[in-house]
C-alpha cells in the first residue's frame, strides 16, 4: 500500500495525462508519450496507471475518443467525419467500437439524441417524500431505454422517418418533487474523466463498503464561471441516518487512532441539497454518455418543456454498484432542477 502523499502525487500526474488525451483524443497517443507527460518510465507508468484507474491507458484513450464522438454525434455531426477524427481507419471499425461502448450503433445513437431534442415527453409525478421518490425511480427496469440494435454499419443517408419508426421510444422525462437531501461530498479537482478517482477517494475515506447506509452515490454539478467548463463538480454520498454518519466518523477516528472530532474528515464536507422540482431522465449506458445526454436535455427538452432551470445544482444519481469488476449496465438518473417558466 502506497503512502497517501505518494498516491496524491500519482493521481495528479495521471490527471495531467488524461488532460493531454482530452486536448486531442484522436492523436496518436502511445505508452511512451503519455509516460513522458507523467514523468515516469513506461513500465512504472503502466503499473501505476492501471492500479489507480482500474484500466490500461490504452483503454482510457479508446473510452475518451468514443466519449468525444458521442458529444459530436449529439451535435448532429456526420458519422464518417466523427469516425475519422476519433482515429479509426474506417467507419465500420468505428461503428463496431461505438456499439461495444454504448450498446447501439452511431446512427441509432444520433437518432436517439435527435429524438430527445425534438420530441420532449413529460410526465408529472405528485409531490412525495424523497425516500418514496427514490424507491420509485430505482424500481424501474434496468433495461429502460436500452433499445433494439437495428443497424450494425454506418449509413448517413437513411430515411429519417424510417429510422425514427425503427427506434424504440425513449423513456419519458418525469417531473418530480423531491425533499431536501443530506450528503457528504468531496470537491473534484481535475478533468471530468477522472471523476471516478474522486468517488474512490470519498468512498474509501468513509469506508462505504462497511456501511450499507453509505452506498448511494450522487454527482453534484453546480454553475461556476471561474472553473474550466463553467461548472464545479462534487462527488457525494447520501449521508443516510445520523446514526450511520456518526458510526462512520467514529470508525474513521479509531482507525487513525486520534480523539473523536465532530464533523467529517478534512476535505469532506456535509451539504444539504435543496428540495423542489426536478426533471428526471434515466440513462442506461456508460458514464461517458452523461455529458452528451445532459446537453441534449438542456438544448432540446428544456426549452420546449414549459419549465426553466433554476439556480440549484444538477444531480447525477448513480444506480449501479461501485464495484469495478461487476458485470452490469451503468444506470444513472440525471436530474435537472427546474421551476415553472
């Protein structure tokens, strides 16, 4: 086990590597070139990167290229151009990789995003307690929105009406009133692609694997013009009961062999998220699709919905287990804070 100071240094180096990949995802990134960015030998870099990220740097490059491709497809870019810019030799190779990544072909993904933008479907739930609302959302089938796989290749000239008829309807955006939510959160510092590291640090510090009441992960996206991208992000865990929170703090103090101190560990802040109306959309697919899906919701659904966004942060409720080795679809509820226009 490495010292905390050493791990922090390694994570900063890895963040620089991820930022270098994000600047130009389609560039020819090699193990040697990325190891140089981290100021490590290729052998040492490969071992440290896999240990901290849970995947090889080659897997990260592929994932970030496909995530960038999903963003561009959301903006209606041509599939062939996206494939070329992502570094693929042919549209067919890109289509296979994209299907493996998202579960659907590039053309179907673009159609779904277009459908989400052009045809907002809204259902309204009556006001209810947070626990009841979360239980209802969690009880939806994990396959919602997964859709039939209708096209293996790439064809930008297909008739849109035929494509729309072949594409299953997306799950509706549901307007729900939620009660306030108490969380423990840790501010994320670095590129979006390393958010998983921040969650890992938070959950390890709080020993979430030992407390079933500290399992629900929440991403908090708040507007902040001073930050890169115009927002800041906090990784959070729903605090559960006060007894569960106190128990977690006591075990942390015992492990560190220090006197009991009120409040969470340094860097971890308690926060109350305001209740109110939220538009909820369930995403079934890799976490890299969260950003393009939010973009489609904000640019297409929201202006046509009769609502407007207020000043509360947007939320991501992660429904899947945090276990990296588990074989399951990623299920995330995307929440936009809204009020009547």
